[in-house]
DNA sequence: GTCTATATTAAGATAGAC
DNA sequence: GTCTATCTTAATATAGAC
C-alpha cells in the first residue's frame, strides 16, 4: 500500500480514536514509523489530510443518502436505511465528535458539511412524504417539518450526546441504539397497524442489547 | 467593578461571541485594556476563568432545573419552564457550542457537565410523569424514556445544530425556535384535548417569528 | 521517497519593576 | 494591582542530505 494511502488510513484511525485536535502530524508519522518530513512530502499539512478524509466521507454519504430515491420503500427498508446511514457516520466519527472545532478551523469543510445537513433534511423529507403516501405514517404537516429537523439533529449529534453520557457501549450496540432512538421518535406517527412493527423493533433492540452486553461482560 | 469580575464578564462575552478556543488570555486583556500580566495576577490562567464561569452556570442551572418540583404543573408552566431553561443555556452558549472541545481540555468540567445532563434527564423524567398523572400526556413507558433522552439531546445540542444550519436568526427568535422544536416533539403525546394548546403555541411562534424577522429586516 | 535537523509561530505563563 | 519584558512549550512546517 502506498505511503499516501497509509497516511490517510492511519490518520482516520487516530482521529476517530483520540479526536482530531489531539492528534498531531508527528503522532501520525510516529504511528506509521515514518518521519514527519516524509508526511509533509505527501501532504501540505494536517488540513490537507482532514480535507481528503472529508471528501471521501462526503462523496460516499451523498450516494448513500440518494439510494432510497431509486427503489420503493416500506417500513423495514427505512429501518435498514437508517442503519446504513448511521454506520457511515460512525466510520468517520471524528468529523462528528469534533464538529464545531473542525468547522471553525477548516472553513472549506464548513460549507460542505452544511450542504450535507441539508441533504439529510431532504432525505428525511422525501422519505417521510413517501411513508405518508403509503399510509405507513400519519402526521400533521407542521409536525412533519419538525420531525425531519429532529431526525437530522439526531443523526448529526447523537454521537456527541452519547459521548457526553459516556455509557461506554460496544460500538455495535452504539449504532443500534442510535437507530432505535430515531425509530422511537418516528413511532408515535406510525399508522396504528404499524405499532406492532415498532414493538418488534423494540424487542429486537432489547434482545440485541442484552446479548451484546453479555458478550462484552464475558470478555 | 473589581478587575476580577470584569475579567469574568469580559471573558464570557468574548467566549460567547468568538468561541472559547478562539479567545486567548491576551485577547481578554486587550479587550479590557489591561496587561496580560495583570490578568494572570487575578487568575492562574484561562482554565481557571473557564472553571469559574462554569461553576456559576452550573450552580444557577441546578436551581432552575429543580424549581418546578416545588409547584404544581400545567401545560403552560411547562412551556414557560422550557423557556427559562433554554435562556440560561443561551447565556452561557460558549459552553454548549464548544462542548466537546471544552470537555476534552478541562477534565474537571467534564464530570460536572455530565452530572448536569443527568439532572436534565431527571427533570424531564419527573415532569413527564407528572403530566401523565394529570392526564395531560399519554405515552407508552418505553417511548417516554426515549422522549426524555430526546429532550435532553435537544437542550444540549440545539445550539450546535442551529450553528451548523446557520440561519442567522436574531437571538430572541433562536430561543423561541428551540423551545417550539421541543414542544413539537412532545406534541404527539399530548392528550387530545390539549391539541388546541399545541396549535396555539404553533400560531404564537409563527406570529412571533414573522414579527421579529420583519423588525430585523427593517433595521 | 525518505530521513535528520532545525526554523517558525502562537498561545500560555512568569519575573521583577513600579 | 498593574505594567513591561521575557520565557516555555508544543505544534506546524521546511531545508537539505541521502
């Protein structure tokens, strides 16, 4: 693997683990057993590394968000879709856990991240409309707008909230928890015949949580 | 006014305006027309200033959160209560807009902020229970737990979300918007006879928003 | 492409005069 | 209490040899 790619890969891992602000160019070089000078041969500095990582993240995210527009949607698809979206966020969690810091220090990212937020809102808007059309969801229009905002807020800041709460969950469970939290926000607006579906999700989540926590305790 | 107090006051204003990380001890001293040396005579460093501001914030917040335990509650009280809570957060918004950064760099604050989050959750828990008892709210228990988490998430990260969205709202409207957003999350769980109350709030909010934005455009 | 050695910068902090 | 002058530290970044 080329040094340039190893730098990106190592940086992402370190940023996710320690937070972008706590990782210096020297740290990245040390972790890879190369010299700082070598790192600066490949990238002008940390900003360029972060920018590269963000662009990859951004590009992939756009594609994920646009995916459901293609196919027809049911309530289980929506659940799976949320899972994919949140997993992608999780893979680049350093961007989210240090969002304000990063947006202040890298002004280029600011604009793009904002655009991504609106993309999230659009996706929530389109999906909620489709669910309403299909009779899966019933909700007054002004509450629907607020619900979409709330979903975007949750997608963007759940990782921060979790960090503040510090429950030290295994990563796998963290993602399930985030998705279930969003499902719970949507649940009161599901048509009555879908209450059962939410309860199934709740049961699935609780069993999974018990199972994962059990495994974590054993090891 | 004593220099020590002026330092705290000036720091709070600068932190709120520019973000804590972007304000140096020299900036604070310059703003007050005193020397950096003088500032360091009063405080050991920025950490002590931030710590002092946080303690004041924390102390006041604890009292605000505990207030409703005293009196009996109706739906209008809850609305007003939210307003008071959020206004206090807004007054110390630098703590919230740089929450991760601050918690990483000031480990003392980390613990206290986490405690405050649980205090928020407890308040949401107590109030939701009271509203249920009084028949104002109807909600399954597992959704109630998630609703409380969602309210705590909104209280803690709404300012970050708003910043990312960058709507450049007048401050007054920003607070109303946050409170109305939280009301909208609760609304689907209000007993039917309180739907009218939510619609009133919605109308009030929309009129207010139109009024404030009109005034802002004129000036 | 990669290394070692060194320069630059900016924030945080202190010493000692007044 | 307040000032000026200066030190320390740590991250970022570059020069030049190999």
